[in-house]
C-alpha cells in the first residue's frame, strides 16, 4: 500500500494577488482547483489515504475537499498554527516539520508515501515511480525532470552519480555553474524511517534541511528522471501561460467543461448570449449564468467564469475572467487575468481598482 501527502500550508506570496483570498492549491485551472488534479492522479494510482498540511486560508481547502469521498479517497488535515493573544493564527512548520508533526500525532507514515506540492499540474506515473523507489532500496527519492541548461536558474538542481544516488543540490545556479540539468519537481517518495531524521517540534524544510542531512549521512537517497508533464505555478506569469495551454487542449487530463455548442466554444448552464450579434472564436468557455451583450468580441483561448457580465462592445483577447467579473461597455483587454478585485497582465503586473472594481472600466487597458 502507498500513502500520499500534499503540501498545502504555504502563503503563495509569489503568486499574489491570486492568493490574496485563496491558498495556492485552490487556484483554479479550468474551473477546478489545481490540487484537485493531484488528488485525482493519486486516486488513479491506488493511493487511498492522503494527508494535507494546511495553514493559510485553510478552511477553503478543507471545506472544498472534505473527507475526500468524492474522489474515492480518505483525506485528513493537519492544521499548522499557534495560539497568540487568544487567537489561533497560521504558523507553518516547514514541509518536513509538518510531516514530523503528523507522525508524532498519529504515526500516519507507516508505508511508502508520495509527498507532493499542491500547486503544480503533473501527469507522473506514480505506480512506476514507487516501483523504482522500492527496487533501489531507497530511503528517499526525488522525482526530477530534465530542463534546458538555459533554464536551470529557475529551479533547484539535483546532482547525482551514474547510478542515480544523490550527491548534492544547487539552488538556482547559473547555466555555467550548474553541475546537472535535473530540476527537482517537488515530488518525493519517502519510507517511514526518514521521519527519524526530522527533528521534532521545530520548523524544518525538506529541500534545504532534510535533503542535505540525508546526503551528509550517506543514506540511500536517489533521484528519478522520467518523462512527464510538470507545470509549476510558481509566478503569476505562469498562471496565464498554464491557462492558455489548458484552454488549447495541450495538457493531459485537463479537459474543457460544459457543452460544445459551436466549434471550440463551450458553455455552462443558463448562459445569456445573442449569438447573432457577438463574435466568439474558440477555444472559449462561458461559465454558468454568464451574460454577454450585443457587439462583444471574445477571442480564445479565453475563460469567462460563471456569473460574469460583458457589457455591449467589450472585447477580450486571450483573457481569463474569474467568477462574477463585470467588464464595462466598449472596454478592450488582451492577455489578462481579471477578477472583481484585481487585473494582472501576462507579465505579472497587477492593477487594483478597490472595492468598486466589480464594475471594471479599465480605460487604461484598452488594446
């Protein structure tokens, strides 16, 4: 039997404002939280018991996923916080410290466990990864992906010998400094004994503290390099790119919801559109109760979240609208992620319009 753990306690500071109101694992990809795809992947490979460590906006995760029965799994939560001045506030324990806390409370880690960050889209063959981990007699394994040498500065790089035994790590080296092109994907496999190497009751990180300790002690610690899709939403710019690829149908296991009523145009329920007076070119999704007035243009890839409203003459090119976003008359926008509270362009630049931004005018964003 294999168990799972999803790391979901971080603040997601690098992808603000997307995480102002939701934790990073709840950022939606085609209407589903990114963490949901990971749970579906684990379930498809027979992982039935999954622990999730939570802290910031923890209720958003717990209320959405509940006990996991919708996905045929059992989900438990470990809240990481502290009592300060009479209030319980988030205090993440670090990725490894969170694991040790769970172990000290319940002994959950009694089988091989797949540990993954809850903020990336992956289609890894977990069954094959677990089999390789066990065949090597590994105490711990890191799943890595080959990246172009020109991109190594964006990743934590794994350095291993010819047999795959890990020798060291490099954090975002320059191409000239990089001793490898294997990027850690934040997917790990652990045996129960690894918990003995995590100190109790203190914050402790997997990548920067546990892994160097395992290398220093000469323990059986291996890297796996296998082809699979791994899309990390590390920055706001990544989110726009991921959605464009998802809408274009380029990501495995990520499909357009709704009903296709025209080539590449999918709709939810109760959509109000006068199709004879608008120009909508797919791939486009219109969520439930979306209203699009006459003279509007929508060019895909585009996602219009449920309850959104485009006033007459509005034009959207390759845009993503979160639910209940309203775009004003004759406003033109291109390559943007828009919500009732913010607008982010494809370079990650953010503009706020305060509490009245549900009625976006955006005269400065016309294209």
